[in-house]
């Protein structure tokens, strides 16, 4: 081939960027979105460290005095500490009602001989302490692990159910679509928060139970959008071409159509994470969420509700600050993802 016949590099067609690469470039230009992404990534790293036991491992230890103030506030006044440590009244003679009462003093003296380690409790803690002297900062970090994990896992479960049922109903239609529409109408006829409470009363408490409850109650919105997208895409040219070359129904549904509606699914997944974190906080606040031996932002708020009467505000402030920061950052990140994945902006 002669030099004159050689193709020029500038004459060759340029390959366009992929959908996800283009979306990432648009997201990278959004400063608010990138800051929100950094905050969410920091929280994810924090809960991974907590799950591995690198941080907040001893959140149940009583490392401070009861209601230890935050360090920046300083220790409680001496008169308040004296009231806390003061005896409650003269000893009561229980020998008439308890035959073992005379032995209590002897047993206490024997036990004192074996107490070789004196436990020193701090007068202040970085974010303060609760009524048992546990570190509020460690509780907030451990609560973030539980609340965020529940929100993410429940959102994934609800997204899976909604996507699967929406794909079946939108692609096949007919009797399958009518039956799924009936199930959808049954679930949406009940307010979502009441449906969550009903499931919680039936299944009881527990982290796995909360995830199952939220997933079963929250798939309807995703189903409606995915079903509409599949109805719109099932008769398009690329699906007909896949049918012409012998692609099966499953291949057309999940290999050809699903990637073209993935932006809708991803945005709905992000929205449901925020909603389910709030739902878990409400359930735990009302005593229907995580068990008593665990901690979440909801249980911290429930404890703070009693502490506020005594003027102890730091547990409420810590739980609120952590929850507000993560939920706000995740909501802003969801908005940025929605703009980056909008097909109209491609």
C-alpha cells in the first residue's frame, strides 16, 4: 500500500465514551456531589472499621462517671458529683425478711480481698457519657454501623424485589402483569409506615428482621418505575433484533433491557437508603427495631429523650449530628447521581 493510500489518523472515527464514564465525568464536575461522595465514603469506611472491631469495639464499657459531660464543657460541679455519689439513706435491716442478710457483710469483706484492680472512671468524655458512663462517641459510631447497614441492606432487598417484579410485569404483561398489579395495589393501599409497624409487630425485633420488614414494605415504588421502563423498551428495535437472532426472554429482559434502565434503578436504590435509615431510626426509637443489646441512632434518641429532662443533651446532639450529616450527604449525592445519569443530558 502506498503512502498516499494510507489512512490518516484524523480520518478514523473516534470512539465515544461509555455511558458510565460519561456519567462519572458529569458527576466529577459537580462540586457538591463530589463533597457528598467523600463524606459518604468516609462513613462507609468508618462502619467497616467498626465492623472489623478497629473502632468503637468497647462501646459498652463504662469508661466514665454517669452522665459524664463532654470534654469541652468540663467536669460536673463538685456539688453535683457529691449528690450522685452520696448514699441514698441509712442501711436497712433485712434480717427479718432475708435469712441471708447477716452474711452479706461477710461476703463483701471476702470479695474485697480479691479486688486487686481499681477501676478509674473519667470525669469527662470527648462527646460525653450516658447514664451508665458509656462513651457517647463510641455509641454514635457503632450506631452508624447498625443504622447504615440496615438502610443499605434493606434498600438492596427492596430494589431486587421491585426490579424483578417490575421486569416480569412490564415485559410479559397479560395475566402476569395483572396479577402483579393487584399485588402492588394491595401493598400501596396501606400507608407505608403503618405497613412497616404491622410487619414489625408480627416478626419481632432484630437486625435481620428489620431488614426483611423494610425490604418487603418498600419495593412498590421501584416496581412501578421499572415496570413502566420495561413497557417502554420491550418493543424497541434493539429488543426486536435480539429476538430475531434467537435471544431468550431472560436474555432480552436482563441482558438487553436491564442495562438501559439501570440509571432509574440506581437512583431509586439511593433514595431508598435514606428512607430506610429514617425508618430504622423510628422503629428503634419506638422499641420495634434493633434488640436491647445493640445500639443504633434510634436507640440513642430514645435514651436521650429521658436524659433531656435532666439537662443531659450530649447524646441527642451526637446522634443527631451523625445522622444529619450522613443523610444530608447521601441525599445530595443522590441528586447529583440523578443529574449525571439523566439520559437527556447525554
